[in-house]
């Protein structure tokens, strides 16, 4: 199992699709699986049930993948690795890959939909969002950095990132 971790908007979901296609395996997105299992959007889950409920549901989705013997690509939510012992758990069940991007690059990649679907990004100007991302990413970086493979995506195209990941995983 290859598990993509990184900050919101770093490209985990889009790169999971590309990586799965290149390797001829399936991919899942934990955010999508949580929405399907709960029957609500992430924004609604946060609003009505709270973050702790969401994080427990997120861990439950990963537990289910492990129990089912899933062996494809997993795109995680940006907060999954920083909750409780999740990063250590992810490292124990698969090959974790940190998609490292600067807040500036993440902001430049975000569509209006991408901003709106993430509750923590809503209602912020570009300047406010950039400041928020710098602070928030600094808190999360120590968790992400525990990944088995760290990919500096700032200077690579998505195709280059996929090729780098494949080469890195083959050398492990």
C-alpha cells in the first residue's frame, strides 16, 4: 500500500490517480470514503459532528482498508497523519509518501472549488490564507516528515513527481 500524505491542496488526490494508472493498481481517497460511509460532506461532518468525530471516521476507513487487505494507492486527508498516533500507524501498514509543497505553490494550485470544499480555507483572502497555511503547515510538518519517502514537489511537474515516487518505492 502506498499512502500519500501532505497538506491540503498538495495534490494527494490528483497524484494518487496518476500514480495508480502508472502502476496499474487502484486508488482510494480517505476523504471520499469518509463522506460515503457517513453520508455527508466533510464540511457538514465538521459543522454538525465536529473534528474529533471526523478524525475517528477517518481512522476507521483506514482500519477497514487494512482489514480488507487493500494494496493500492491511498490519498489521505491533510489532517489524518497528525491525529493521535496515525502517522506511526500509516508507516506500519504501508509506504508513506510526503508530497511536500510550499504554501505559495499550494495557493497557486487551488481552484475556487478546492478552497470552498476545505472548511479551514473558507472566507479567507489570499493573504490571510497564505499566512494561515504557513502557520498551520509549520505545525503539521514534523508529522509529515516522518514519511518513508519525502518528495519536494515544488520544482517538479506532476509527471515528474509520479516518476520520482515510482523510482523511490522501487529502491526501498
